[in-house]
C-alpha cells in the first residue's frame, strides 16, 4: 500500500473519531450547525492535502480544530457571511471569545459538553423526527448520506435532502446552541434518546465498511446517555436507554472472532462479556423499572430483553418465552415491522421455526421491509432449521447482496455455503 493510501486511511480513522467533537465545538462558537460542518469539512480537506506530505500530527484533533478556527476567522475578516462591518467585527470578537471559553472548559473537563449541546440543537422541536436523527448521525457520527439512507431504509437523495433542509431550518430559526432546562428539557429528551440510540446502533452493527463494529460511536453514545441520565435523574427512559446500551456494549469483545469476523449472540463466549458493564446495565434497568412504576417505556422493555440474555449463564438457559412476551409488549408500545421481525426470532426459539416462519412470510408479503437484509437473513435461518437448505442458501445470498458491511457479507455468504453441504 502506498504512503498516500496509508495517510488517507489514517485521516479517515481520525475523522471518524474527531468529527463529532470538532463540529460540536465549532457549532457552539458560531451558533450555526451548517457553518460548523462546512468549517470542519474545510479542515478535513486541508488534512487530506497536507498530511500525506507532512505526516499525521501528534494531536490530529487539535490540528483540525485550529485549522477550522483559522478558516472561521478568515471568513469573518473577509465579511463573506456577514452583512456589514459592525456585525463582522462583533461576530469575529464573539468567536474569539468563544474559542477561549471552549478551550478553558475543555481544560477543566466541565460536564457542559459541546457534544451534548450539538445533539440538543440537532434535535430541535422545529425539525421532524427523521430530520433530527439524520442530522445528528451526520454531524455527530460523521456518517455519509449514503450510510444514513441505509440506516433508515430510504434513498440517498432523500437522506441528503433531510440533512440540508434541517441545517437550513436551524439557521433560519436561529436556534440556540444549548442544553435546555426544565420543561423544555423534558419535551426534547425523547427525540434525543432516540437519536443517541441510533448512533449507538450504528456503532454496534455498522451499516457499511470493513469493520463489524464502530466502538467509537458506541462509546460516544454511552457517554452521552450517561450524561442525559444525570441531567434527568427522574426520567425512567433515560435510565432505560443507558441500561440497554450498557448491556449490549458488554458483549463487544465477544462479538468478533480473532480475524474480526462477526460472532452471533448464541455462539458467543459469555466469559468474554464485560461483567462491569453488565452490572451497570442491570443497575440502570432497576432504576428505570422503579421510576416507571410498571408503566415501562420502549427502552426499558428493550433493556429487559437484553437483561434476559445477560442473566443467562449459557445460551441454552435463555428465557425465550419471557423475551417473546417482552417483544409482545414492545410491539404494543412501538409497532414496527422490525420489532415484529425480532419477535419472530424470539418465537422461533421458544416455540420452533414453523410459527416464526409464518410471521416472517407475512412481513415479506407486506413489503415494509423490502431491501432490509435482516429479513432475508432471519428467513434463511428459519428455512435452514426446517431442513429446506436450498431455499435457505438463496435467502442467505440475497441478504449478503443487500448488506454494505463487508464482515457481515462474509458471514452471510459462509452460512449460504454451509447449506450446500446440509442438503
């Protein structure tokens, strides 16, 4: 591999890690999420131009921030984004003061987190739920429009339009970059919880690329979830979401084999599950259940499902009937074809593949999951259990063709190949 290719891969890795913090800091300074992303992209272009020659700097995040700040000051001086000289000078002075304040807060490690402010800004009530999620995944997770489109099962142009329109709406409304308080916090928390979990899911099972997981996104989502739970200690679903993420994150080390290949849940070495994260997750679930007083929300129910796996000492000891019942409850709270697909999996483990396959066939006929590779993966697994190897092979291959994650594709193709020997 050439030095230029090595440098590009290094830059891509740095960007994945630093882009969220970079955009968040710039958004607080400028008060404009769209401008912040433009400045961050300018810094990325500068890195792509310079780092292959000079090498990756010792502190790449600081280099990107400094480059973006210099670009912002240059724009202010040239007056390209401001109406008159007075506004130009005021904005330039304000940005300089914000930079100093941001650096001071970073040094102190204050909990008033730029990333948290970015999420609340991206989840502003004036935006639709779909726009909030797309914008946050773009700015915080650094996902492309193509990756976001796959995550939401929509077209790439639709995803790109959502992002552009969301940034324009925030700019035109002059939405403040802030973490709200009181009733405003309560009103905006549900959408923020949804977005944080979407970010976690993208890290837990990456929609595209060479890696099965993006642990940086999982860790970022967990950190932000914990901060939210501290901000709203009496909100059950904040603790429910933290519980869900803690328990799922506990499996990270066991979800990949020696060569980075995916390892499915029932095949994982449970000794490799992180006991600290399991304990933290179960404790958060207990808080959520206590605060809910029986009226569990969707994150608390999903955390209870995850807890069933965490409490089982082996895959064989998993209480699948309880999991199926919890999916019934989840389907009542948040009806969706994906929930129904997961419920079918639980039913297959509790009652066998025949009734589960009936549910999956109904979902396939409905068409709501067209293009969703896991529908075909689940159908293939059920067909294999019923001894219908050739049909299972075709479904595994169909699922493999739909996923953009290289590791997942390899797994699905391997399972397809195994069906040739089972007939």
